[in-house]
C-alpha cells in the first residue's frame, strides 16, 4: 500500500511539473526593423507574449520567417532563422525610454541581393514548435543595396572642340573626368579644362548620347561648363533620363557646333 501511495505521489509531482512549464506564446508584436550604419545591416525585432494584453513577454523558441521585397517587386532576401533564448535581450525604446524583452536577428548587407530600389518591405512571420503560426506583417525597410550602374565611357582625358557658325574651331577643351552614380536616378559629374579660347569668360559645351544595350538612344543633351577663361578647370553636374539599373549603357561624346 505504501508503494502504491509513493507511486501516486511521484505521478502527481510529474503532472504538476509539466503543468508548471512555460506556456507557449499566443501573441507576437513589436515587429520592427532598424538599420545599423556602423555594422552595415539591419536589426530585426519582435516580442512574444502569452496573450495580447500581457505585459510579461516570453523568450519563445520559434522559426522566424523573413522575406525582403524591394519597391521594384524583387525578392532580395528570404530566410528562416531558428531562434532560442540566446536571441532575446533587453532593448530600450528610444522614444519611451522603457526597456522590454525583445527577440532580434541581425541581417548583414552582404546577405541581401542587390536590386533596383533601396526601399522595400520586410515580411516577418513565425512558426512555434507546436506548429502554431503567426501571419506575416510587413515593415518598411530602407538602405537596401543597389545594383551597380553600368555605363561604358570613352577613354579620358578627351579633347573636345567647339565650332563657331562658320565651322571654325572657336574653343578647345579637355574633358578630364566623368563619373556617374545612382540613388533615385542616374547623376554624374564632369570636369573640364579650357585649353584655348579667343574670348575672356565664355561657355563650353560637350554633347552626349546615351545608348542602351540594343544601341537605342535613351537620352541625349549637352554638358554645360562656364563661365570660364582659358586655363580654367571647372566641374558640372549631369542628370540622365530613362537610365535604369540592370541595363548596360554606353555614353558617346562629340564636338559641339552652332
């Protein structure tokens, strides 16, 4: 009889211990993304709680599903990360000054594919060990890596002539630098030295054409320098239209005639 009583007590203790184990999360919130300029990547945050109204968050083991899609519709990152207690810590809210337990994952820039837009949305969902799932929530994300702007250019320095109405060489310039970059659009900077000019202060022009990989002209115009005198070196900015990332372009320069 004594043995039976002991066995029953042991079984009761086991049931009580299991019953007192940590409850599985019923709510996920505080989903956010923060870009870390120093580390060159994104901190992704979330918080699990026993209920939506609970102020006591739990360090829930889970699979965190993350996908980043940029504003051009390109999926540039898609991973599932298994998280445990090591992924949780106390984080301070910069707005309220309060601290709370948040889960976090760091995504380095190098793990995100280059795309055609530096803006997009990060989708975060979660799956618990029991199989319970939390629907994805979209979060605005910035600083996504861009594709390289591909523009083939002539060899520099390059001598450019400006002709007068009669077809005579009026001014001679030397284009020494031409560089382009892409943020919201394609922009460039050019540097020119005026070699000869019969006038005092004057203006100098460098015509250009931009062609795509099929040889179609997508933009054309003139780089405008001045006023400048013989021997002066001056810079100017260039703004290209209809130039997109992911395409290969060629820029052609020529002499200028009235």
